[in-house]
């Protein structure tokens, strides 16, 4: 699904960037699904011929997801060539990034596409500007039950869905 998000943004002519929770604790953690999001996004960018420079990858240790997005977007907007699209590894990070844009870069709010990951049902109410990957949380219970009933270890991949923003971002 990260591939679909990256390709969608690239087809719109937007440079890929990444705003994420701290990567290091998750890269080797078998229990946390976040360990796949950022590395997969980076791999897709390389495969598509647009590897991300380190300056376009932002993470912060010890901050809430909202603060990670806020601080990450501040750093990204200070770059010589600010991003036109930012993949955030959670919706909360995207909310923080959007707030940074709204408060400090309002003229560029419509020019930076944000992509979140989770796509909360609240997004249609509070963040219609957010592109995202919808996680099928309602299917987790059945998948966990199937895995527990199996005699063999299983990797279960649930069907994610790409969701395009409903409005321009001027919310």
C-alpha cells in the first residue's frame, strides 16, 4: 500500500518525503507494524528512481505523534526545496504536519499533499484534506482468531485501501 501512496504522489509530480516516528526502535521490533511503514516507503522511492535524501526524512525521539508531525514539517519547510508531498507513518503525525502548515505556512497549505496511515473514520469530519491508507481495524479480531486456531505460525496480510483527500486542505 505504501507503493500505491508513493506512486500516486509521484504521478502528480510531487517530490517524496517522509515524516515518521523515530525509526530505530521499530526497525528490529517484531511486534510493531510501524517497523514496515517507513522502510517500505523508502524502498518504493528507490525502486521508482527517486531515492530520498536524508534531509527529507524527519523523525523525533520522545515526542507525541502530533508533535513529531509539527516539528518534522517545520524542519522540512526550512529546507532549500520544501516538499510538495509528505508521507506520514500515522494520521496523528499528518495532523501535526498540517497544523504546522496552517499556522506558519498558510500560503503553502494547498501546495503540500499529506498522506497519513490508518485513515481514522474521523478523517472525513476533521481531516478531509488528508490522503491516506485505511487500515482495516474491523477485520483484526477475525484474523487474530484464525491465527490462534492455526497449528502453524501465520503471516496474515489484511487488505488496506488507498483513500484520496476529499478537499483541498483549506479546512
